[in-house]
């Protein structure tokens, strides 16, 4: 009798496990989401396509979703009648993907008034991006600028750098020294360890706070998966990749081990990138005919035998991740994550293009090793509590290190500047269902950054060292916030969302007056910012969705704004300004998406953003002087000030067509225009409003084969349409017929193929920039790769 009872229990337990497969290939589908609103339940499938749906028992409507597949709605009884096995049909036209970037909680995209782009794991597997910056570019809706190979600075809706926010597993990655100039922090993330990427367009300050003006880039890394059976579940992937344009050699391995209550995932990737080769057909001004070598204690300008090779641009990188997960019962889910990334030193290529007195300006200009470390502990509790149904606590500690090493030609004095940031954060997020149609999301946040900046000058002939002025003061930046967002379903067709956040921020900075006679030794800021949003979605039927939103965003002054001292450009120096206030963005969006006959999907979003009290670099007076001697050069004094108004407007449009016999066509197009106010009251084009750009793809999919031919393209920016700050950087651009410089338009033709050699082994190959175009993306200091052959082998187990 006891044995029969045990067997019955085991059979019952097994019956609660659903398996989701691809209808064409029969392969199990990982990361499929299952959602029920009555009872409230949410799960995702593991690498075997399995999920425990015990909590869904009795549900009449279970929404089964996966990006790239047609959404299926079934009852628990229907799933049981199919022996708990469900197959999904491939479809690129779904409008109701599950997203987390809007509120940090899972939501249907249909219920989010903001535009959100999701990048599917299948698309990432086919495109094989080298870095996380390239991964963002896969979306076709994020423009990527590069000053050197080891970089990738996204531009979104006319904003970039410290007016965009990065989050990794729900933790903000922006630090107190994120600058207005192009940044490269996103390359610290490992594309192989990312399971989901989302881009939220427009202000996201209600949930994420400072910096979330132009958009939020949300990265979710691999989640440890439990075993749903008595035996442990072991799964993983291994991959290698080679690219010809930079002689890239990459290797990756990750393994997941899961038991009933414990699970862990380990991931490691190594990358080695050689000097990047540009294309053959394009402006000769982009060629690099020389490089610098140190020979017999002398800097020698050496002729580059192949000027299409961009020296120095190579670097290497390693990424490691370890995660643990423990689920003691149905109510609690505990996760710990460790991340570490480190690059080698790499040349800042755009600085190697500068000349002074007809000679190269620098013998050396390198970024030292870029390091990032994060420890994160997350606890999630689900319970029908008076205050919440779900609660998540995130505790995170991060460490960032970056450095700059530069030396003028035939000058033995090498300047070294090192920045170290210890970042701490606590997030408490709550989700409460007030009724079947009303959901309240609220939370609290504390963030602190401790900035330690050092500098020294080393004589490379004698190795003697002496102190030098630091880039930043010794500083602490902190932020305290509370927010609330309400989602109310007025009817089956209408949904209303409103949110509010109050944020208090402060800075304590101590200035060293050893080198500069600042009129102060301390700077203290303590200000607040109030932001909000209001939006709605309207669905006349399942094939239509209309969205509109109005929102505000803010960026509080950080240490880079208040205390940076560095040569921003030849002949000028930026000094601290302790009187800064927060800048505010006021934004409106209107979006429409329509699926026609389950064959065509079109979507269009128009946007407008007004930025008030914009923090920009302007001429300044220090101790009554408008110029000071800096680094041996009499330089114009400048400071970051609340001195401008900026406006950005544009639209994003896309189309997807499901063609016969496994063919598909899709295209994304982005147009933005921006202007900002100058000192004299006139306006200049915005530096970070990229020219129009887009991507068009023709794909073919059949059993075991995925082929894609695609073209990427961008418009031209004439000299008169360049930002005033960009007009002073001729080394970045090509000359036009009038002796001015401009950013030429460009396009590339590309082909990718994926073939399943066996059930667990696949090969991916591609030919990028087939016509070998020589081009630079707008505002970039390094030319893009020329014709590039890529091959990758992936194994899963």
C-alpha cells in the first residue's frame, strides 16, 4: 500500500511538469514563459524545455510565450489532455512578449505604454556579436559609436553616455564617473552569459532613477535552473569563434547543475582581438599610414606597410560568472551571483590620429586594464501578504577600475591616471495585486559610489615617479529614492499606468589644491528630483495595439560633472563646478502596431524630448581667470554647467513579413534630429543624435538550417549638420569637396548561416561587409571592419 502511495505521488509530481517544444524541429525550447492571472503564477522553461506548473492547476487561461513563436493560450485541463507536452509554431509577428525592463517585474509587452525592443537568444546565436555593444546593435534600433576597438557607446533617441542607463540583473551599472564623452563600460558584459536583453526607449527614471533619460538597456544573465526530476540536471554549452577582420579567437563554456532545491551555473569566456582591418572601398582619409615604435630610447614614426590595418587597436578580455540558487520552499527563492571581467590595456585609437606641428601628437595613449566585479544577493518572496504578493531584495557590491596612460611624442614623461570606484546598492521592490485588474508596484533604492582617483608621472627612461593632478577629487556620491507605479486595466481593451518617484542625491568631494588653486577645497551637493509618468495602451482587438505616454526623466550631477579636471580638447581644460543642479527631460511617445492577416506586422513610434537645464561644457572663470596653465599649455578654462536647452524628436518604424516556404523579411528604420542651445543663444545640432540608420533582413528557415541575408545602413551628415563640437575634430571624418569634413553615409551587405550538424552540435558561419566597404559609424574614431569571415562551433549538452 505504501509503495502504491509513493508511486502515485511520484506520478502526480511528474504530471505537473510541462515540456515545450518547437513544432518544426521537435527541439525543447528554453526560456518559454508561462503566465496565469487566475491563479497568479509565472514560470520559465529550463534547458530541457520543462517547467513545473503545479501552481497553475485550475487555470483557464495560461499564456505560453517565446520570442519568435506564436503565443499559445491554453487551460490547465487542455495541457493535461496533451500529456503536458506543448508545441509552439514559429512566428516573427508576436506583439505580446514578456518583458521585465519596464518595472523589474514580468509583464506582457501589450501592457507597457513605452516602446521596448527585445533581442532573442536565437538572433544572438545567429549573429554571434563579439561584444555586448555589438549585441545591442543587433536590435537594429540602437546606434553604436566606437572610439577604439575595445569600446561601444550606444546612442538612443539622441542621447548617449551618462544620459542612458545600464542594468545587469536589475542592478544599475552606471557609476558616479560616467561622463558626457563616449564610454566603453558595456563591453565588460559577456554576450555568451546573457540570456535576455531588452532596450526600453525614453525616460525610465521612475523605476531606475538618475541617468535614465534616453533609455534603459537591461541585461539578464544566465539563471541557474533546478531539476524537475529526482536525478540532477546537468546542461551547458561550449563555443569557439574566429573572425578574420581582427584575427579574433574566442572560447566560451558554461555549465548548469540543478537539483530539487539547489542549482548553480558557471560561465567563463576568453577573447583575443588583433589589430582591426578596415575595408578597401571608401575614403583614403581613414587609412592609417603610420604607427609609433620606441627604438633605442626614441619614438620613431614607422610606415604602416598595410595602412588598412589600424594599429594599435588589439586587446584581450576574460569574463567569469558564478551563480548559486537555493529554493527552500515555494515561497522563497535565493540567488547569489559573482561576475568578473578584465581587459588588457588597449589603445585609444582616435587619439592616435591627432597631430601637433605636423607630427603625431602622442607616442602612447592607452586605456589600462578595465576591471569590473560584482557580488549580488537576491531574495524573492511570494506570499499573499497585506503589503505585497511578491517582494524582491537586491544587495549588490561592485568594483570598477579604469586608467589612462598617455605620453607625447618623444617626451619621456608618461602620465598615468587611475580611477577606482566601490559601488554599493540596495533595492527593495514590491508587487501587490489590489484587484484582478489593478496592480501596484512600489519600492525603495539606496546607492552609494566611493570614488578614489590617483595620478602620477613616470619617466620612462629613469623609471622615476612623481605625483600628478588627479582626474577627480576623492568623492562619495549617494542616492536615496522611493517610487510607486500603478497599473490599472480599465477594460479588456484599455490599460492605464501612472508612476511617481522622489530621489534625493548628494555629493561630498575633497579637492587637492597642490596643483591648482581652486577657490574651494570641498564641494557638497544635496538636492532632490521628482519625476513621473503617465501612459495608456489600447487594444481594439488582438491584431492592434496603440500606446501613448508622457514621462519625465532626470540626471543628477555626478562626480564627473562636479569635479573632473582633464584636457577635454587641445587648448582647453575642464575644472570643477560645485553649483550644479539636476537636468530634467520631458518626453512624449505615441506608438501603433498592427498585425495584418497573420502575415504582416507593422509598427511605428514617434517621440519628442525636451531637456531643460542640460549639463554641458561651457567657458568658465576660475579665480577671476579664463585661462590657466595646464600640462604645459595655456588652456581655456571650462566647466560643466546647467546652461542649455536641448530638443530631440524622431520616429522608429519597423515591418515584418512572413513569406511562403520558410522565408521572412524584416526591416527597422530610425530617424532622429536634435539641437542644443549654445552660449550665444543660437542652436547647434546635437552631438548624440545619430544620422538615420537601420537594418533590413531576408531570412530562410527550415529543418536544421537558418539563413539570413541582411544589409545595415546609415545616412550622411554634412559639415553644416555636424554638432559644433564635432566640427572641431577633423581627424574623425572624411574631407568633402569644399575642404570641410563630414560623415559619409554607408551600407554593408552581410550573410549568416546556422546549420545543426547534430541535435547538440551546430555551426554558424558568416561573411560580413561582403563588398569590403571602408566606413566609420558617425562620431567614431576607428573604422569599422572590412570584409570579415566569421565561423563559430557551438555544442550543447
